């Protein structure tokens, strides 16, 4: 046992050393083959725009230290081509620098080009201008879509080639992905689905990257494209590769789950993740496992999809701030080391499955020179003692023991030796002085002030072109009834609705991820004579999935006002529209733009208010987070850069905000005079927010 333990410790330490050299990448039924060598690869998803360039080296280094061999990322079309033919690969969008950093640290890269990515990213990664291409049908055998998809895919591939980043060129990229979970929607496209799959595969392979292509959750992925699995339990739920010549690859092993406003955090234990990784390797001969996410990061700006909170997969092995989350990170590191210790034996062939009991199995591998390795699997929820090769082994409930010599257990998925740690958040800076805050009250537009008019209710996203979360619907009408009290009824397919009558807020309502159609009903006081109705329709991200994404609708769908005498329907009426808020148009969240309006002293919180203050950066290098618990709903900017949407008032079933702290990257800050701007739609109180430092503390117990 001592010899095995020493080897295991050496291997753990070795994770931080070594280099990755490019080479030819092929595959067979057992694994990917890189430069002639079979590989069992552990991969971690880290998305370059969900962190900042100054964080990339540390994130990649911690992944490598945790036993990760490959960093996997999507490519974000809407960031890189926000308008047709206009490209952006700067700052957080600098994918080339990100891939080069992966290479510099001696890791491989897996590039999921898509270009549909879903990923809880607004519009599934598509730029909204695609919506307006004549005759387009997304993700189908449709020429306008295929032309633009091929153009962008080719652009990315040629960019990688020009930088020498594919493995045959000496670069780190060993895998690419085309499309994304298309099988989920393929039946909706009927006869236009299968030809699109075949075309996408042929188009991708024709780009001659020199590395294999894959399609996730696509059982009929055409040769030579590899079909792969996404999910939490691929060792139990997946039928495996669709060809005896393809390896078993797991592109998304969810380390927790994404969170939407109004829902509690989904937790997934280190033990459960480790169990399913080991089962995938043993049962399905898995040779590539990617953790989605290894670092989730932040949905800065307006990048999150419908109802998605700003923090992304904060429960991953590296949390939103890039801090190690224990025991998840450490337990998986030990799993990786245990597997690598016997990887040569595992890759030499396929296992023999031996029954050890009604719910227990041994997967036994024999090496070419007589080596032996075994995975002892207990699917039972109780402790079980089994006999294996004349020895007794106690298997904890629902666990897998790894024996690299078929004798000694060096790792069990349910036995966690890594100490837990706890995230500590400590206030560093208060903003409790009213004298330091200035306020700009957003103007509620009236019909006569609008220039965009229509005799019907316009669909929201087609009107805003996703240039803003906000669209004002306005109309005015003559009220001659003696009834002062009336009932306003508005049906909406947006996410939030705020109703103003004669510039006074009279009611708000919102939907949810599960309830996308909602109605605002509010008792209103109308004046005798002309009344102005202004409805602020708000989106919290565009949808990221589903068939016919280009046909999705949002915004106000019907408007009625009921009095004692009658119901008046204003759905087909003369409407005036304003896209966005004045504060957005004038960019008052920037140093330059803030001078475009008259700011006033803070007296009390009012809806639709912009608040600004300045502050000096806290000393040190610990991550920072803005505690927005006293606010309502809106968005926050630091020195003109949006740190994301917030929605404190949308509570979870246990009464807590879905997210309270919002990541403030150090790279967004100057040493002094940092501009903080908050837009709050409700009655938030900026005097009670704080800027906090974030760290982790280790606990003594397991």
C-alpha cells in the first residue's frame, strides 16, 4: 500500500508540471489519440467572456493544479459579430489570447464553436441581427441561416489556423464542436432537421482543422463526427457512441446547475460528481469527461438569457470569483490522480464486468504486460462488503472504489478527505452617506412625446432589436365616465411590466422562467378628460433555447380598462413607443455621459431612478463584491462597465434573494474616483449597499 500511496502523491504533485505539445489527433473506440498516444482526459469549462483577462491565468492554473488536462469553451457569436461584418475580439472577447494562455500553461483546448451554444446566454449566442435576415429559419435546412452559420464558423476556424492553434500545427486545440444539443429540437423541424445535421457535419469536417469534430446530444451525428453526452449521469443514462469506432466522450458533466431568478441554488456534492465520473469511465469506457462548469463566472452586462441570474454556476470547483471551492475541487483532483495512476492499463483494452452482488460489480482491466486495475461499483444505498480476488472490500453507499493494482483501494468516490472551506464576505466600504449620492429621475414618456407610432401593439424584441431591455408602450384616451376608479388589465409576454397613469406608478407585475405569460391587474384613478397611460415592458434576457427561436414573441399583448359601465379594449389602438431609457441613450453610467443630465441630491427612493457615487478601490487583491441587498431590480455599472443585472426583490421560495452579491472585477477599478451607477426600477435604497471583500476559510472537519 505504501508504494501505491507514494505514486499517487507524486502524481497529484505532477499535475502542475509538464507541457502539452501539439500533434495529430485521431480516435478509435477507446479514446482520442494525440500524437500516437491514447489519452484519458479530464476537461473543465471556463468561458472567456464570463471572466476578465487578468483572471484567465489564475483560473487556468488552478484548473491544471486540480488535474484538468483540457479547458473547454464555447465561442460567443453575438459578442464577436454584434453587427453583420463588424467584429470584436478585444478585452473579454479576446478568444485568441485565451487559447494561447491555455497553451502557455501546458493544457489542451476544446473549442465548441456552435455557433448556437444555448449556455444560458442571451439568444443562445446568436446575434440579434440574424432575426432580421429575410427568409431565415434558425438551425434548419435553410439557406439564409446556413450561409451565415458557415461564414462565422469559417471565420473562427481560419482565425485559429492563422494563429497556429490547432494541435497538428503545434497548438492546443484537440477537439471542436459544431451545433449544440440539436436533437432536443430536431423533431420540430420535420424534414428540414436531418438534412441540416448532415450539412453541419459535412461543412465542419470540410474546414480541415486536423482535429475531430463532435456533436453533443446528437445520437445520429454523421461519421466522422463524434456524438457525445451532456448531463449529470451519463454513465447511467447514455446509450454510448453511435459507432463502434468512436470513443465515449462526455461534453457536459454539470457540477451544479444554472439558477434563475426566484429559484433556489442547485447543489451537487463532490461525491456524486466523482461517482458518475468513475462510473462513466468503468461502464462506458469513457475517456473524456468535461466538467460544466469548472468555473462559471459572471454574466456581465445583458448577456444572461431569460431570467438567468448574473452569477453563473457559482457552485463549480472554482466559484464565481475564481476561488477554490472545497471539497469539490480537492476531491475531484484526487479522483483524477487515481485514474491517471492506472490510465495505461485502462486504455489497453476493454474491461471484464464481474458481478460482486445484486447491486455490485467489478470492472476489471488487464494490461498488455499483466497489469491489473479494477473499479468496484456499489449502486446500493447501503454499506456493502464484497469479495474480490480473494479479498474483502467494504464499499460505502453508492460509491466506486478504484484499485490501480486490483488489490489496493486508493480512492473511493464517497470518501472525502479534503477539508471543507467556507466563503467569507466582509464589508470593506459603506455608501451610507446621502451627501455622496446623486440622483437622476428617469422620465416617464407620454404619447405626445413619442415618434414611433403604430395602430397595434408591437412585438418587443423586433422593436428594440435587443438594444435595450426596455420598451415603453404609450397611449392617451379621453375618459368621460363619472367612475373615477377603473381596473387596468395588461397581458404581457415580456418579463416585467410597470404601469404608469399620468406619470404615476400604479402597479407592477412579472413572470418567471416557468410562467412566461402574466397579467397585471391594477385599480387606477382616472381623471375626467385626457389620460396618459405609459407601460414599461422589461426583458431580463432573451430566450436561449427551443425550436424557431426567431419566432419567439415578447412584450405587451393586450390592454383593457374596465369601469363600472364598460370594458374598453385598447389592444388595437394608436400607440406611441420609446425604445430604451433616456439614461441608457445618454450613457449616464459613464464618466462622459453622466454630464449629459442634471443630477440632484438624494432625498428618498423613487422608482425608475439612477443613482451615482464615487469611491476609492479597497486595498489588497482579494475579490470584491457589491452587496445590493437593499435594492430592488435594475443594473449596476462600475466606471462605465456593467457588472450585470440584479433583481433582489424576486425572492426564492425560502424568502431570500436569488443573488445578493455582484462580482466587481479588480480590473474594472482605478485606485481612486471610481464611478458607481445604479439603475433601480423599484424603491431600492443605495445608502445601505456595501462593497465587500471575498475570501475562503478552511474548516477543520470534513
